[in-house]
C-alpha cells in the first residue's frame, strides 16, 4: 500500500491525471454534437420523440464519468435523450448500463441503444 501511495504522489503521475481530467472537462460538452452528427440522430433514443432543437436533448453517459472515467469521451458510451429523462436518471442515481437498461424496461422505453 505504501508503494502504491508513493507512486500516486509522484509529480509525473499527478500531472498525467490532471491532463486526463482537463481533457474530459474540455471535450465533454462536444459529445452531444458528435453523437448526433456521427449517428444521424433526430429523435430521443429512449422515446423516439423527434427533437427540433438540440436544446431539447442531452448526451447521457451509459457508464457515468464518476464510475468509469476512461469511457468519458466515448460517444458510444452514451445516448441522446430528452433533458427531462436525463434529469430523472441523474436524480435516481443511475450510473451504469444495468440501471439505465432497467429504467428503459420499467418505463417502456426503447432498448435498441443497448444492442
């Protein structure tokens, strides 16, 4: 344990961690636009409701940034869903695939995103 703590406290390791976290902070806001463009999304991936403005939807991580930061910038680790649904997921403390999948099943939402 002592060796592990020494490694974590090396300045080079701390610098790499900060670069990694900065990259997430700086690029996370681009995920919605990237996923919509690359996957040609025009509707909420849960409800199928067509959105007319990108302001109506958000990028919701399947595996949250908190629980899996290595997937934080992967557009395939997220779905484009209505803001109201994203708020419910967040309030419900859903941070992973299983929770999101079960949420969709319980609410009769599409699970095509899980394929």
